C-alpha cells in the first residue's frame, strides 16, 4: 500500500512541478514584456503586475508540496541524539499527523474563502477571485497528502537519516 501511495505522491509532485515551471515561465514573459513596453516604448499595460502576483501565489503553493515531499522544510534535529533511534520514526509520524490536521484546517478555510471569492472579481483582468483563492486549498491539499505519505512511511519503515538539510527540490 505504501508503494502505491508513494507512486501517487511522485505523480502529483511531477504534475505540480510541471505546472509551477510553466507558471514561472509565464510570469517571466509577462513581466519582461511589461518592462520592455514601459522602458522601451513609454507605454505600460494595466494587467501584468496583477497577473504575475496571482500566478506567483499559485507557484508558491504548488512548490510547497514539493518541499514537503522532499522533506526540505525547516527542521530542528539537535534533540534527535536524545531519542532512541527506534522511536524517531514514530515521533516524526506524530508531528507529521499534527501538521496534517493543521493543513486540513487550511484546506477547509481556503475552500470557504474560495467560495466567498465567487462574488468578487479582480480589477484589471476580471477573473473571479475563486480561481485566485483556490491556490490555498489546492496547495494545502497537496501538502497534506505528501505529509500523510511521509507519516505512513515513518510508521511502516525505519526512519531515514538524510543528514544535513540541503535543498534538492526542483520546481
């Protein structure tokens, strides 16, 4: 069962990574065009700053799930030497499950805000705030799933010591 969950987690991470990469390329192209128009031609468009801001929110929320999957969040491992090694996996799973509860609240409240955003539109692009606010529950849901997979892994397998934390996650 854990292998199936890990394959699903890898597939979701690949999709999130691909979408985040495309969004970053779009952000760069939009902002480059805006700078070129503003300083090259003395003319600027009203919408690029807003579009890039909202796309960046999506990138951050999608990339957060990649950081969770690769265990690149900030951790304090100073006290690990005081724990018996057989207990570290259970302790990690406990803390991961606490984070899953916190992320579940974020998904729930994010959905509430998204539904509230149905009644509002952004100023320059006219897009419903539902799609903008939807980044929070989608990103938190992906993080929650990745955290659950890690918790199951910690319970079912021995804890994996990855040494010092070095960013290996790619967007």
